[in-house]
């Protein structure tokens, strides 16, 4: 694929990873892209690089515009390996280039990289003149590592937002408007829920800074580029960062002999009766990263497990561990499950929900197989609790 012009003298030169399916536990069903951008000005500037195994592809793309040896600056917005993994290859070719990096990035990078390189650390408010344009830097710590920053070219009205506003989505198209706003927002929501969610407080602060910028293009480091629908994605982010994401109930469970599933559907009936949208997520058929997307905008999170050997099912434990790391804000939790003789799973689920910051609405324990009456009692009891 050829480089893609984003603005006059600014080109996408990144890489498309159609085969990626597992991004540290996140199911990337649509693959991903590693976006790097080449700015051709008096000083040739590369914004971010790509995952290590795509270095040659990126250098080949750059070669179609300029000789990569001529690169003067490599802006490293984030040192995670999907963006900095080819930095050494670039610096090998562009021997005299300077790495532009945040202080935390410099600190974290020197473990893996060559201290002989030229470095210039930048912080919020710093500006770098590269010829006809100035680049402004804004530190965005914990969105989503301590070193993160974004780069803004006011002359082009373009924000190189790194992980913010990104999506894991591989396609031959580079712009959201060439695919679909709905698809891009769906993928951006999944990305937010699985990567950025725990840092919503920091994202809120970043949004306050970004809102004052005059932006025509948001160029993230993953996925499609926003040259339209900018208000749509910014408004979504403003909603996702808030603690009040009260839209629906998500019912997550696993089961050995279907009793816990029966309870799950009795719980569903109560939410339906109250006019609350529900989403049923059997852990046997749903990936935890897809479940997180629903949880981002849910008010109620109901988690069910039968008792297996005095504990919950491993699939439920794995989901709750993932949830505990990602959850932000106040939500209401409910623990449920079927048991035979000791019934620890329900208490374990309830404990983990509370430790993750949920207000616990109820614990529903059923001995062995629930009969029709028990299921009706569950539905009616929950309806009352939701009043
Ligand atoms: C391998 C196995 C281990 C179990 N261990 C326990 C246990 O330690 N404590 C308990 O209360 N019930 C235990 N049970 C009973 C189940 O929790 C009970 O059958 C329950 O109704 C299963 O719910 P489900 O149909 O949702 O899978 C065990 C069942 C199996 C098959």
C-alpha cells in the first residue's frame, strides 16, 4: 500500500496488521493498524513508529516520499512497543535524528534503547519549529502509560492523539468517512473500555485541554483517522469519561448444568419488566473484551457462577480479574449462582465486585436446580429491589 496524504506534506506511513487477534488479552477481531505520520517540512519529522515486525514496511513507505536517512526528528508520543518498536531501525537509518520524547518516556525508553542517540525531552507548553509549522506537545500521563503525550500542529489543525481516539481496526481505508462512523465508534468504544477506561479521570483532563484546540483532523496511532465526525467521537469520549454511564444491565455468567443460566434469565426478566435494557453474556460464548465494551455504559453488572470445588468457575474468576483492573466509576453489582453443598462461589463473586468498587444490590443463591417458583421469586424480588 502507498503512503496516504493526510494534509499537505503530511502522510500516513504506518502499517496494517490484518492478522492481529490478541492484543494483550483484547480480542482484536478486526486486526489493527500502527499509524505513523511523516511531516515533510524543513525538518523532516516522523510522528511515532510501528510494531517491530513492520519496520521494513514503514521504511519502504517513507522511502516513497523521502530518503529515510533525511529524517531529523522522531516524535515518540508513547514508548509502548507497538509505537516505539521500530525506533531503533529508524535511528539506524537516520543516524543524526533527534528523538522528541516526554521526560517519562525518556526514563522508560533508556532501559531498552541506545543512550547515544540524540534526545530532546519536551513537556506541556513546549513548541518545536520544524520549518513552516510549529509542533506543540501536551503531556497526557496515564492515557494510557505514564509517558504518553499528544502532538498538535496548529498550522495544519491536526492532533496526533496517539492512543486516545484510536480503534483496533485493519482496512485498506485510512479515514473514518471511508468506512462508517458507526463502525469506528463501535471499535473506539471497545478500545476505550479495554485500554483507556481505568484512566477516565486523566482522559477527562486531557479533553479539557484538547477542547480548546482548533482541530480538523484527529490522527490516532491505531485505526481510522478522524477528518470528519470529530464532534461525534469527542462527545462519545466526554460521555465515556463520566461516572454516570447509566444505560443498561449486563448479565454475565457461566454454568456447568444450566442452573446458573436459569437464574440469569430470571434476573433478565426483572430488568425487562423495569424497562431497563439488558445484555446477556455467557462467558462460554463471549470474549471478556467484548463484555467490557457493554460494561462501559452499563449501570448494573450482574455476575453469576455455580460453585465448583469450593470456588467460582475459572472463567468467571478470569473475567472478574480483568474487570477489576479496568472498571472506573460507581456501578451497581449483583452476585448470583447455583450450588450444591457449600456455595462459596456467590460470596466470592460478591466480594470481588465490592473490592472493584461496586455497590452490591443483592446476592442470589440457589441450591441445585431452581424450580419455576424459585425463578419467579427471584424475578419478583429483584423487581422490588429495583423500585
Ligand atoms: C465438579 C463439581 C464440583 C462441585 N463442587 C461443589 C462445591 O465445592 N460446593 C458446592 O456447593 N457445590 C459444588 N458442586 C455442585 C454444583 O455447584 C451444583 O451442581 C450447581 O447446581 C451447578 O450449577 P450449574 O448448573 O449452574 O452449573 C460441584 C459440582 C461439580 C460438577
